[in-house]
C-alpha cells in the first residue's frame, strides 16, 4: 500500500516558538513582553522590541543556539490542541498516512531535542513519522513527493503550492497580499485541525473512524 505523504511544520503549528523566544529575551534583558505565534506582530523578530537593537536580538539567537534545552522545553501552541489530538490519532491508527515533521530550527542537538519533544507531546509511537531538520523545505517536498503540507511561514507556503496542497494558519504575520503569487486552489488558509480533517477526507475517512475524536472534545467542553 502506497502511504499518503504529509509534512507538518513544527514551530508556529505545534510549538509556540514566539512564547519561548520572548521568554529567552526576558531571561537575558528582563523585558516581560510575551507574544504567541498567533499574536506576534511581524514575521521579522528583529522588529518585535522597540527597546532592543539588532545586536541584542543576535545575542538572543546565539543563546538559543547554545541552549541544549530550548527546543526540548518549548510549549505546545495551545490554540492547536484539537489538531494535536487529531495528529496523535493519525500517528497511532492510520497506517495509510505517513507524517514527516519538517523544521528549519537550528542549534545544539536540535534533532535530538526535537525528537524528545515530539515523543513527549505525541506519545511514544514514533515509528509512524520521521523528523527532518532542513533549510531546504521546498526541495524536500519536491524530492519526496509530499502531497499535503502545513506551514505558518508565508513565503514557504506560497512556494510549496507549486508542488502540493498547502495549508497556512491565519496569523498576524503571514497574511497573503494581492502581490503574492501562488498556485490557485493549492494554497488554503486553515489551522492544524482543518488541515488534518482535509487530509483524512482525501484518503476516504468515514465519520465513524474519528467519531471518538469529536465525542472527546464535546465531553471536554
Ligand atoms: Mg513555522
């Protein structure tokens, strides 16, 4: 059986990178401003703090690079909790779908930290997914015939639409403007849950397959 190949970005989709970054800034400079991925004002984090110069942000990035727990202790992006539950279901039960976590993060032991974090968040069932750390996400998607992909970075989402169906959650820093070019119909706006439901629908999901999922969330409310 040919498995459907799905790629999922980590920061801004599963993990609240912005929160962890702001925490680091607070640790170093004592500035208590916290952004989350959904309310950070700009993609360029050099523009987040009026009180800090480029050299200060560079210092933060350097400290992050040297920190061998930064990526391991990053908080889950709470607004995507239901999507993460659905991801756990796919990893545990759907042998027709293969997930690749595709990230461009950087730092000491970044792959090890990321794998530890994923197995903590998603459960120990690690045989159904792989983790790829690369700055060349588009090449990876092309060369590995990824069919569905979700990423919060606008430029990556636009370019990926040349090769697959791509979802982009709608945050302040990644709005599509009229000058952006992408393949019509291939770039969609939606969060992790909407993305995974779309993929499941494409592979012929029956509602009864994931009935428990909706029950679980109904009972939680
Ligand atoms: Mg991201």
